[in-house]
C-alpha cells in the first residue's frame, strides 16, 4: 500500500510505515505508522493520501455521516474529523449490495485526526486522505498509530464489528458496562415540555408513559430555570423550587409510579451571570462565544463539576443522568496554552479525566447507574463513560432518526442506542 505525502509541517521529522497482517483479522492490512521528531515538540499537521480504484462503490459509512451516505467528488469530500469528544476514526466505502469495499480506521481515538474520501473524476479512483496532529497536540518526541485497512469482500456490518473488536481488544477502548434498564424504552420530557419542566406536568406525563411500558424518565433541560430560561446561569445547576418544590417528594412520586429518574446536566456550559463564573472566571474557555465553557484542565473545575453532577444525583436519589454538551468545550486563542495551575495541558486529556471522575463516583454509589451521552460524542474512547447513547436532536425527522440510530448500533456493539425522542404535530395521522 503506497502512501503519498501531502503535507508535513514538521521539519526534520522521520515517518516510517510497516505493513503486517494478523490471522485474527482476515482481509485486514495493518500499517504501523511511526513518526520521530528531531526533538520534543508540539507536532504540526501531517497528511497522507492514497488512491483506491472505485469498483462497485455505492456509498460511505462513517461516524460523521448522519443520513447522507453519498460518495462526493474529492473537491468536496466526505470529511470524518475525529477527536476524543467527537466521532471516531473510521470511514468505509460500501457496495450497492451492502458489501465492504474498503474500510479505513486507526488506533488513535483521542487526538485530532481526519479521514476524508472523495472521487477523483479523472481516474475513477477514490482519493483517501489521512490527517494527523490537526490541533491541540501535546509535546512529543515519538508518535505511533496503527492504521487498519480492510479490503475484505463481506457484509459491511461484519467489517465494522471487526474494527470495533480491534479498538476494544488491541487498543484498550473498552465498552462501558450497560445495565439492563439502559436497553429499555424510556420517556424524555424535552419535546413535550421544553423548558417548562414543572413537577405536576412531569408526573402526569410519566403516569401516561408508564402505561405504555416505559420505566425510566429523563427530566431534560429547564428544571434549573425559575422561568423560561437561558444559559446565563449555566454551571450553577441549582434546582428551581418554583418548578420542583421538593426534590425528595418528586423523586419518590416517580419511583412510586414505577419510573427510574434521570436528570439532564450540561457538562461544559458556564454562563456569565452564574456563581460558577464568578468562581472560575479565570478558568474559562471561549469567553466570547454563545456560552462560555469551563476549562476542565484544572483539578478544582473537575472536582466542582463532579460534585454538581454526581454529588447532586446521589443526594437526590437519582437512577441516572443525561450528560449533555460533552462536545462543546471550546478552545480559544485568548486562553494561554500553558498555566502552572493546570494538571493537564490539553483539553483532549482533561475531558476523559473529568468523565472518569464523575463515572467513578456514580458507579461506586450504584453499579447500574444510567449515564446517557448523545451523538457526536460516542467514539471509542468516550464510550467508556456512558452506557446509553442517543441520536442527536432531529425533531420530527424520522429518516435521520432511523438512519443515524442504525449507524450508531453498528458502531457501538453491545451498548444501548436510543433514537432521539419521537415528536409529531397533533393533527398528523397516527399512521404517519
């Protein structure tokens, strides 16, 4: 397999490729890529390209594809950008009868990388681009990654299962334990109530939902706002007594109905009017964005968020939490790259550390505790910390809900995959 250098902004670096096979993975070529730098440095972008003849190729499967699986021209490209908190390093070309034509993946599900594919019109070849060190790298003297290239002619989902096995067995990206309750239908209050999360309305809905076999409820965003709210107070996550006067009574009533209780939390947001912002104002990312976000590279920030999410969940007697906006930590150039108060240099290392801390506290309290994540943060590394993964918001879009859910089931093996909540217009026929 010939890799052609496209871009290398790392002076005096040495890159070597070593091909090998493994009888446990028939049809797969492994390529060990090793990069050695002249001295310890923060790597810059490194890109390679290789071409593959387009024979019986109908579409593309990747973490980044929602319901658009077409094979675009190379000047447009199907871009699959992967970081620890967004998507994963996999792209696959599929035939019209659902056979694998080529699957490209690799072992680094933490650092920012790219796999892009597109049609080269002049030669009827698929141009496949592999990019590494796309942003926010740690200093290093050496870098190793294993490329996984599967050209076996077999059902495309079987090829995906094997690369998932590779990630788990060879790369250490273990699946989170999935409790039985995570696999059952559940009710979420978002499309029904939005920010009007009042206790009496939720209880009424849960009594109806329980009749249809739902045994869990997610109380979504809005329980923390006194009225119709914004995110200016995000990060405080204080219960609004106007909406839920007594948390203990509320949770007990839901348990009496036969419903497990989960609450929504945003992991990243820290509004400018919040008490949290006053406390952590110098430990904030993206102050000028839609909503500032916490900087999890500080131990006290991680401790605070762990107590706010896991601590309150335990105090309130919850059965689970929905952790939202894991993929919304925004790095800004105005934030110094180095700070002696930090114990992590990179966001990509700090996010898993934060999730592990929350996860450990909750699982110590209850090994079957439910933790819901949302597409796009469901890649090989991040899935260690969530046991329910939901399709990203697609209100009243049944095609995306179906196709994205199917794709996620293939990529997540034994873990519980849920559709986005179903919603419809009141005048829409039941059959529709």
